[in-house]
């Protein structure tokens, strides 16, 4: 296979409601899409178009990457590394880009688009292409929701009730200093039976250990990324003092970091995000390592459009994705998504995995063009 053309697009899309975490509040998203055209001759006859999404934000607060850094790295470094090069399968692309250190979100946007194109060339669903020999992908995946920080507890109650009524199997609430133990206590008192977890997005330090230990009274599924975004050692010390599982997110960018976290005992669960680790090939490696070591994984969300969401659905069909992820319905975030059909969640809190070739959803080219504020073709 060979990439004949890459098209970069930036879209501006307004969220249905603001989403607040410990590191900021989002009202709209700058969305970056990567479209690739693949020539499959001679191994896979014909051509195909694949789509991926760069999950970087406008600010370097969750990750050092932003939309603008990703655009630069894709145009000036990643594309030249692939231009004119032949490769046998999408799984080869991550290794072809390894000279560039970091910039996993830029790599992931490009690499996932190639996976979509290869699956279309072969006429198979992306989930089937991702599966190892002998594996049968799930036909549906379990879904939870992530709820941003609310000013009033009554608003949080209402949001939880709405999502439970929609069928979601697990509730995650964001926390930060001043919006943590008391909020969790009130939520648990109001909803004593729900599967509940919290996500701090690195808002605390080791000096907050006593406070974080107070959360154990509320039988949480896990506490996600409470400490520094690169501080595996501090999480080792915290997990040693707690029974509640620590889940790592921002700390895990590579399989080496995943291995260190597992071997040192920094966590009992890992949140997998395609952009954070650099695409499907890297995610599969980390998935397999976690499966060998008995560490469950689940799919986190980055306020993706339907294109990024479709890739998350396919990844979540792998066998060690045993906990409900943050892959939810399009309508939770967008008045209109950029795919058809839109992603929908069943009353049982699941998403049925599409069976069409590639990601299984069709990009709405007219809507994408309407929302595009920047575009560049690399060929």
C-alpha cells in the first residue's frame, strides 16, 4: 500500500453544553481530521479513503500537543516520512514514524486513518482487522458517561439521572480541589447503587493523600489519574496505601510506561486513548500487555466527533476492554455529528458495533466542508 494524498482539516464545532474538568472548561472544540487516500496495488487492488481524528485540544493542558502543533508535525515531518513509501499493512505505520519522538496525537490521527482505509480495501469492518487471529470481536460494547464539574449539586444530580435513564452502565464525575469528597459523598448518598468512579486529571499531589483516602468510603470503581501527569512513582505510593483501584490515564503514553506502571504497582486499571498512545498498533500492544498481567483496560474519551468515536468503538471490541468506556452517543455532545448514522446507545447502555467496511460510518462531507475553517492537501 502507498498513501497518495493526505488532507488535513480543522473544524470548529460547538458543544451542546460546556464541559469542565480540573484543567479547564470547553464550550466548543477545534477539531482536526485527517483524510488519507491509499493506493492498494499490488497487494490490495484498488484505492480507498480513510479517516482519522487528531484528539489534541486548542490548549496544552491535558497534553503538550495542540491542534497547531499537530498540524505542523503532520505536514512537516510525518507526511514526508510516509510520502512515496510502500508498506504492507496499517500496523506498519507506527514504526515508520518512530523517529519522531512523542507527538502521539498527530501520529494517531494519521495512523488510524490508514487503518480505516485498509479495512475498506479488504472489505471488512475495522474491528475485524484489529482482532488477532482466533479472536472474534464483540458485537456490542458497554458504555459509561463522563460528567463535567457542575457548580450546583442539583445540576449534577439531574445530569446523572438523565444518563441513567438513557441506560448508561457507569457514571464518571470529574473532581478537583474543593469539588471532591463532599460532592462524591452527596452523589453516593443520592445514588447508592450506581457504578461510580471519579477522574481528577492530575489535580492533586502526594500531599493530598489523606484527602484522597477519604474517597474510599464511597466504594468507587476507581480513581482516575489523581496525581501528576508524568509521576508514576507517586501513584505507586498512593496505590500502596489504598484499596480502591487507581486508574492511570495521562501517565501512559507508551508500552514502556505501561509496563513500568504495572510492574511497580502504580495502578490496577489503565484508561486507553488512541491519541494519547499513538494509534491502533500501539493501543493493541498495551492492551496485550495489560491482558497478560491481569490489568483491565477501558476506552477514555476526548470529546471526539463521530470519526474519532467510531475508532474508539472498534478498539473497544478487543477482549481486555472489560469495563464500560466513555464512548457515548453523538447526541450527548453535538446537535449534529459529522457522520451518518450518528452513534447511538441502546437502552441497555451498549453500542452495537457497525458491520460495514472500515469504521462503518459515513463521513458527512457536506457538513464537514461547512464546518471547515482550515484545510491543506498534501500530495
